[in-house]
C-alpha cells in the first residue's frame, strides 16, 4: 500500500492548489515538456495559449495523470499524483477535465452521463446523484435535455453536459482543453458563458483556448507555451498589450 499522508507545505497553506515543479516529459525523442514550473492558486483562472504542437494538451493531461512524467513533480492540493489504483481514481475525480471532443458516453442519457461518476467513484446514492445532476444541468442551461442521448443535442449543449459531468465530481480544479474548438461559431459563446460563470463562482481553472476574448475577460494569468516550454507568463492586459518575448509577439501577430 502506498503512503499518501503527506505534510502539506507552506505553499499549500498559502492557497497553492496545483504545483508543477521541474516537469519533463518525452515522447520518444521529442522533449514535449521541458522543465515546466507552474503554480496555480485556489480560485485562479490560468489561460494557456501557444502554437499547435507546443505541448498544451500534454500539460493538461499530465495534471490529471492521463500522461506520466519523466521527472519533476506535480501536486494537487499538496498531494503528489499517485501512480495507480484507488488513489489515482480519487485524484482524477479532484481534477475535472473537459476536452475538445465532448467525450460523452453515447449510449447513456444526458442524466446518466452526469450521474455515472458520482455513483461509481464518489459512491453517491443514485437518487442524490440524480438530484445533483439535474441541478447542474439546470445551471449550465440544459436541464430540459436530461433524458436525451448526446447525439440528439447540439455541440454546444453536449459540451455544457460535459462541463456538468465534470462538476458533478466536485473537482478542486477544472482543466479545459480547447473546449470550443470543435463548435460551430454560434455555439462558442454559450460554452464560454458557462465557463465565465464558473470562474466568477471561484472555480480554479486551467483553460487551453484560442479565444482571446475569454482570456482577456476571465483569466487572472496567461501562460504562453512554445516548443514544450513556458516562454512567458503575465496578467492578460500586460501579455496582450506588451508581450515580452519574440515568440509571443510573433504568435499574437498571427492570431489577433
Ligand atoms: P498542443 O496541445 O499544444 O497542440 P500537444 O501537447 O498535443 O500540443 O503535442 C505536443 C507534441 O507532442 C506534438 O508534437 C505532438 O505531435 C506530440 N504528441 C502528443 N501526444 C503524443 C503521443 N501520445 N505520442 C507521441 N507524440 C505525441
Ligand atoms: Mg492540444
């Protein structure tokens, strides 16, 4: 059995929720994450931007241990990421993840999608899980869709169900990996509005996105990645008006 009772350090007491320290990861010869140091405070909204292939998705996936790391450490609320087993399942439940492709269970109803994890991982009673699911579906504006199957919903509705499903686990932090990139333009805002509301409610969030309006309005901090490194971090107003690095200047000139 692994020993998981860890002395929480001063940083955690001061509000640090997610900490990556000296994280390195390779895919074969590709050094996809290079000495990543990142500390995220409780309630903070961090937007991660950068060119395609810079390692943004891999960064997200390491935070909930969908990918292993080669060196360095990652802690969530002071606890190091476990390797496997029940501890890992619990940790994953603490870290909600919303993907570009909504990843709902196609053969389960919307309601079942939002109750499944609660029942299986959190051991919530079915009735209580359903009540919570309905409340969350209402909160993201799809309460009337509860008995439908994912394919009967629009992309924007499906993504809001995916957010509700993640929230149902009462995560400590939510990771969003390009949550609006697969959506038709008219559906982007309905998803971003839910995310903005979540941010206002105090959720700790890591958001990979190309939606610079969202970054400006909702982020506390922008992290710019290129070639597996964090090249620059700044408050959004500073980053967008006065990026320091040539890489960031070049990237912004192409997308703004
Ligand atoms: P981003 O999300 O910024 O576009 P990714 O983290 O998806 O970047 O990918 C970073 C690099 O790692 C890319 O070159 C990509 O091809 C590579 N990569 C991602 N996942 C894998 C994998 N499972 N195996 C091998 N290479 C991968
Ligand atoms: Mg990606």
